C-alpha cells in the first residue's frame, strides 16, 4: 500500500481520528437512563478553587424523575478528555458512574455503573430526548422494548404494535406495522476502508487496544452483561466467527453502541 492509499484509509476510518474532548464539551443537561432509572444529569463548570492537580474544573448534580436532586463530584477526567468518572451521592449509597463522551457526536454519553456488585448500562443525551426507549426493556404497558435477535438483528417493539428492525451498522430501519404493511428506509452503505495494523507497542497500537477494551465494556453494559443472550447473539454474528481484526472489532462495537443510543420511539 502506498503512502497516499494509507492516508486515504486512515481518513476513511473515523475511529482513528483522535477526536479529543475538552471540558466545555461535557457541560450541559443530559437526559439519563441507568438500567431503567430515569433522570437528568447536570454537568457544570466548577467555581471552586482547585485543590488538586490536575484541576478537573467540573461538577455534577443529578435529578431523578420524582424531582429529588442529589449532589455529586467528578473523580476522573482522562482518556484525552473523553472518559469521566463521577459519583452521585444517593442517600446512604454513593454510586460511581464511568461514562464516555462520543468522539463524533458530543451530545451523547454511554458507559457503565456498578450497584451491589453488578454492572449496568448508562446512556445519556444532551439533545433533551430521553433515552428511556433504549434500555428500558420493562415489558410493561406503554413501554418500548428492544432485543438483539439470534440472527444479529435489532428489534424495537413499540406500544402501538409496530416493530422496527435493522442489522447493526446497517443503513436505515425497516418498520413492520400491525396491519402487516412494511416500510423500509432507502439509503446506501459504504464499507469502511481497513488500514494496516500499527506497529506493536506504538502509541496508535496502545490507543486502539484501549478503545477495544472500553467499547467492549460499554457494549456489555448496554446488552445486559457478558452472560446475557443479547451479548452472545452479538458475538455470534459480528465477532466470532470470522474473528475480525482489531479495527473491524472496534468498528462493529462502536456501530452497535451508536445504534442502541440512536433508538428513538
């Protein structure tokens, strides 16, 4: 591969663009869902005098869907500004959250939180659209539920009986209505260009392996854990086989995360 082709390949594969985040990217109000618990996460600049290095410069506050508000604190801001660990001071049970701001859509956060030894998924959107439909899966009346089928298809079931479906990374949704009619989105997909692997031990190699690990943790949280049927269905269809390369693995994981975050009623 000549030098020009390599540059084109790198530009065609968005995960290689080190789209770092700054403090201002995090600031805002986020509609948040952590394992079905709905609320609003407020991230604001801190006006307190810094007493530690590095100075994180941000504060958090959380309001639940009943109107109760809880203070919080930012513990970590790292990974080139894209990872935040913060604590919400729920009464008698402070809870730690680890979230990542999306590289190319900084209105969305995704990550995990641990409660009583179990890891749960976290989604948040700065756009104001509550992500309840993404992970509620309550099966209750009036709710949206989603599932990842054995064939690798995502299905979103709506209260009106309609079902939207798509393959992870696929182009557009197909909607099946209760009367039997079907409507499919018309669009074009372009396969990503996969560049050669970077030298082992290089900065790019370490960054990619970090992305691989982080995307795996987020995806497992979204799909209900490493032992869930949805996660096993994902692996069966997108990772094992045909044992994709590191680039391809990250690509499909980020596509899966993006698809689940983008689900709207």
